[in-house]
C-alpha cells in the first residue's frame, strides 16, 4: 500500500509516532512492519541497526570484545536504513546487507555490540533523528509518521511517542516461532537449537534495556494465543485507543 493512498492516514493531520518493544520471537518486527504498512507511515527496525553495526565491525576485523574499537567503528559506519515498510532494505557502505545481517553468525554476535553503551548512544541518536524526520512534510511518509520497534523505543528512544506498546508472548510461543523462522519447523530438536539463541540473547540484552515488563504508560499486547493477523489487529486497536485517532477506516463514513 502506498503512503499516499490511504484516506484514513491522509485525514490524520498531525504525525503519528508509534513505539513497539519486545523480546526475540514476539513477532515484533513482522507485526510492526505490517502495522506501518497499513497506517501508511514509515517503519524503523532498530534491531537491524545493531545487526548492521555488528556486520560492519566483523567486516573490518574489529574485535567485538574491544569496546573502544567497536564504538569508534560504529561512529563512522556509513549506514543507510530503508524505512519503507514495503521494502525496508539496509545498506552499509553501499552494500545491501539486508540478508547478511540475519545470519546465525550475526545473531550470535550482536549482543556484544548492542550492550556497548557508546554504540547505544550513537545508534539512539540516529534513531531519534529518523523518527523526528518523519514528522516533517518533506520526509518519506510525508509527515504522517513512523512505527519504530526495538527493545528501548518505548522507554528511552521515543518515550513521547503517541502510542507505546510492549509486544510479548510466552517463552514457549517465542521459541516455537523462532524455530519455525530459522529451521522451517517447530519440532523438539529445532526448538532446542533455538533456545540458546533466543534466551541467552534476551538475557544479555536485558542488562541494558528493560523489555519484559511494560513501563508506565506502555500498553502490553500478549500475542501468545494470537495468530499474525490477530496480533496486527490488536496492535492497531491499541493505537486507535491510545492515540485517539481513526486508524484503518475511512473517517468520512
Ligand atoms: O530485534 P533483533 O533480534 O533484530 O535485535 C538485534 C539485537 O539488537 C538484539 O540483541 C537486541 C538488540 N537491540 C537493542 O539492544 N535495542 C534495540 N532498540 C533493538 C535491538
């Protein structure tokens, strides 16, 4: 769907900023992207920024345990984040890394970069700039706004967002979803293989962001018993309730 064609969005008037956080396997990325598409706003995957930073450091031979070298490398990273929900590509130094940043190598290494406080401060600066840009008429969304998702968007990056949502799911549901994503099945062996990646990574990431319990003013959506479509609808419902605006329907009716 084009951002230009949704009459509900055209009627919004002021920009809509939606912040969505959640742990691995909560469905956060695919749901946030679909919600952005339906609302006709931009989409920012902040996890992809930490992944791109990890790719860049490994590519340059930076030792990920050397915090100073990592933060120096990230400060000069030529990162271009795609914010079109229909095609959110990621480029670093002219290379399309959209697929390379999803490999097991990057998934295993990324927490070392994401727990570096200098890196966090630099990437948060870029994230705030990307969100603020979408409030302006000349931006990708034409000033309609953005859905930004990650681990610290509701609390640190955009605590002033119009709607703030924590998307959770039971550990069982999260492991099954990730196993299906990574291994194409959710049998016992696939779930066991996914366990370290999901739970260890969330444990490491919890040291620097709080994304298991909703902060004040943040609405929890538990997707454990919801399918993909139902989760998208639940998120759209919260946005409508919290932001108090007509979403996804023709306001003229
Ligand atoms: O959501 P993801 O799996 O693509 O995130 C990649 C890593 O980045 C993961 O270790 C969590 C971390 N992250 C973060 O610390 N803060 C964010 N806002 C987004 C992701």
